C-alpha cells in the first residue's frame, strides 16, 4: 500500500496568492508531506504568503507564464513521490480525499490517473468525469451548450450520469492524482496546450498506452472555478479554442479531418460569441 508520505502535490498558481495558501493548507491537512507550488509569473506575493503560512512548501517562481501544463510538468519533475497530485490553487481538498485517491490507484495497478468528485461552493457538482467527445457531441455541446447544458450532446459529453466510482474516459485537471510511472511513460502534459484540454489529452494518451482512468467520488474537493481565468478572460477564451482545435485535429479520424476547416470556422464564431458575452457582462458589472 502506498503511504501518503510517497505522495507529492503540485499546485499551479497564477495570480491566486490567497487561494493558493488555503489550497496548500487543505493538502497539508489531508496528509500530503511534499507540496510544490509553481507560480506562472504572477508577480504577486504568493511566495511570501506561503513562506509565512507553511515554510515547508517548495515555491518555484517562473519568469514567464508558459501555461498550466508546462508549469505542472516543472513541478512534477521536482517532486519525489510515486504519486503526483496536480491541481489548481482555487480549491480546497476535504479530509481523507487524498487517501481515497491513493487507495483507488493501489487497488488496480493499471489505473494511471484518478480524479475526485468536484463540487462548486454552492454544493452543485462540477462534471469532473467525462467522455471523450465525438465530433457531433463536441459541436452540439459547443453551441447548444452556450444556452443550456440540458441537451443530449452536453449530457453525453459531461457525463451527467457519472455518480458512481468506476472507469471513465477522462477526469478534470482541476485536481487529479497520477501514477508517476504512467506520467513519465507518456511525458506528462503536452505543453503545446497553453491552457485547457491538456487534461483530456493526457488521459487520451494514457489510455492509448493501456492505462485506465478512474473516477473516485469518495474523494471530494470544493472548487471555486475560474479564479485565474477571470484575470485574463479574453486570453483564456482564445487559448481554450486553440486547444479545442489542437485536440480535435490530434484525435480526429482521416474522414473527420476533412471537416476541420468547418470546425475551425465554428470555433472562431464560438470564441467571438463568448468574448461578446464576456464584454457585455463586464459592462453590466461596471454600470451596476
């Protein structure tokens, strides 16, 4: 059985100093000894805050923001554990959750990654266990999902039925525990994904190497969701759609690739719509 002393946590922080302190405290309370915080050129006081609250944290400041995946890779490379827990800073881990994730990995030596139940602060469940989207599901969710997630394409993609522990296609990178051997075998996150889809791609590559991915809802975290994203919303919208296109091209069949010009136009339209909605929401907030 893997001891919690053989677990390393890597927190990737960007302009989230206060939240990172709370996240680290919850990881420490959950029994993690080695915690590495990689800061993506936030230029804030994250390092100083962590030094005061938890001097045992390894703080790795980056001079340039290279994206979530690249920062996570740097942190995991610095870690010693046979299991790496990679997570966002804007979440709090409940007691016993890291142990539950470790137990899920111990129970089956072919499980490469496992994710917990992720709840929002209001108690609603974030869809942290999902299916690899088909081209049709991605299109339906991408556009109809802008209005409501209560449609057949979104339901299939978001796995709204996923309530029990078991194998899934992929789990959210907001927090996932990865067997270090599996991580090293596939080379960690693909750093060509600046933000978003790096978790889907990681699980896709793990499964291609015969590793399985598991959802373990007895482990639970509360995720504020989007704290870092809110500091640069338009850049994140662009990065998201670039990542969608990159992942779509990588995983598409030869026949599906013939449709990629149409998909590209659709993604551009979707990015414009989301940017317009973001702009309108910002103006309403300013007026209010």
